[in-house]
C-alpha cells in the first residue's frame, strides 16, 4: 500500500508541474530587413510573427491580437487565429523618419490575454530562484517590437541657450562645498577587500553616499561606478544597494538618493515617503519640474558629480580608467556622469531612461503612459543634450536598446546615440521591452551599430 501511495503522490506532483499549452511559448517577431532600422520613408515593413516552444492546442482556441502605432500618430489593428505552423505577417510603413511599434498578444476566444503559469517545485533551491525571476517576468505570450525609417536623422527640441552656463553655475556652487567624506569601514564584509560606507559633503539637500570596495594589495586600479534603476532602493533589500566586489577594480555602488547607509528598515520607509511630492513618486512632480533648481534631478546630479570628484582623489585609483554603468534610470545617471565629467573613460548604460524628455510631448512621439511630463526646465537634464558633452576619449556602449521598450522609447535612445561624438556602440534587440528580452536561439533579431570617434 505504501508503494502505491508513493506512486500516486509522484504522479500528482508530476502533473502539478507539467507545463500548459503555451506556458513555455514565445512569440518571436522579425522584419524582412536584417536591421529593422534600415527602411526608407514609405517603404513597406514586413513583420513575421512565429510561435515557438508551444505544446499542441486545439484549433480555434487562441488568437493573436495586434496593434500598430507609430511616431506618425497612425494606428492599425487586427485579430487572427493563432497557428503553430503558419506565422502571422503584418505589413505597414511610415512616411517620415521615426519608429513604428507592433504589439501582438496571444488571447483566448473571449479576448483575454493568455497568462503563463510557472511549473516548478518552490521547495527546491532551483525552484525558489525560478520563482524569484518569475515574479518579475511578463506572463503574456507576446511580441513588442518595431522598425524605423532613418533614425540617424532624429533630433529632439533645441537645448536651452544657456545650457553650458547653467552647468557652470552648478559646478561653482558645488565647488564651494568642502570635498570631505565620512568613511565608515565595515569589518568582516569580504575577505581580501576593504569595504566602506561613504558619505560625501555635497550641494543640494543631501550628501552623496554609497558603498566602496577596494581590493587589498593590488596597487593602483581602475574605478567602476554602478548606478541603479528607478525605485525605492533599500540597502540589502529588493533593488539592492550594497557593496560590489571586483578583484581588479575599485567599485563604488552609488546610492541614488543620498540616504544614510546601514540604517534600520523604518528609516528607509520614512525616507521614501518624504521624497514623494505632488501626489506622485519622486521625480514626477510637475510643479517641482518647472524649476531646474527645484527638480528632483537637481540634487541627483550634484551627488553624481561629487561622488566622481571624490573617487578620483583615492590614492588607489590608477588615474586613468573610470567606468560608469547602469540600467534604466541607472542608464540615465551613467549618461549624466559621462556628460558632466570629462574624466569618464567608459560608459555602459543599458535601456537609458528619459532620453528626449525635453521634447516627448511637443514632438508627439509614442511613449508608454508611465513617464515624466515634458517641462522646459527638464531640458537641462535631458541625457540627449548631455550626450553632446561626453569626452571624445570616452568609449560609450548602449548595452541594450529595445525596439519594443516604450518606457525608454527607441526614438530617444536613437537621439542619444546620434548626439555622441565619441567611440560609440548601440545594441538593438528586436522584441525587447523594458523588462523582457526574448530568449536567444529562437531566431530573434539583434544587431549592433558602431561608430568610432574619428568619423
């Protein structure tokens, strides 16, 4: 009897973790051109959407609902039956330079999007890790991508006439604050490294803070600065701000908001309540953003400039190599850093946020609803304008740019790339949204543009 019960339990467990019809499926889209940004105005763009990794399902069960939008303001949509054998082909065009977006979602007969289910045992270490990844994943079977006509010609609205004078005034204001830091050495964090919590005096409402790690006995080393995406980035919780270790580099994990480090959770709860204003989360207050000195970005940029200034005084720095990196809002900060400090030798932003923030409403390009509204004051902080100030000696790599990412629209990333006057690379990923990257090996498009500083 015991063996029979065990067999039944094992069978039930296997059934519980068996994948549904579309739980492993991917909708992969490609264009008829290898590089989806090589179209001419008015030329037909042909998208082919193929279903991959699907289990068998009855005919008439699922459908693809698709919508075409674009920087031309036009919209088209349709709905067709999903087939594992016959790809969906959608043809469109755009009559001027800009991007077209194609969003296609698998739905049931009632029009409800299919939601994938996770089939793992959460009691195993592998299952727990998979569950953590799953909680952040897009559960739909979908394609979100696009194509473009001459993105190399795109530009934003003109920058403010006093752009450089504005930043000169801010540098002068920062210079009046003594370059002093409280450095708290954290014992027992990682063998072979000196680990510190750092707070540097700064202009603006708060100091510049972050975690520093220096390999011991390695002599003079390059500096790597890490910037974080948007969020309530608690130390050691969630979107982590904690020490980063590299055997071959000095690492500084920048705390984006200048809060105190090594504090109790209640402090951070209250802190993040305190920086929200105008009924919105930080940075989104329209009234606040009418004044460039009052915008949340004001203190942010002071803290970045001061952190870089202090890091360059470290005797362990090799005096040559200074790299900045980050994704989303971290990509914005990386661009700010490279544009504001000529000593940055490498910048590696990914899906950089707020590009073309100064012109997104005026120019009527498509964007997701979650965005900071255009204000003339924000043009001083627009990364497409600071990109023009990046040193020619900097190697600038946009690690990922999603053709379906409308949190960080491809038009803005293209303008950022256009305005750089240094060695520059952008890696475009078809079907990639802000948080989703299609698995490799399924025929999805990826292509890289590179231009050197001597063009």
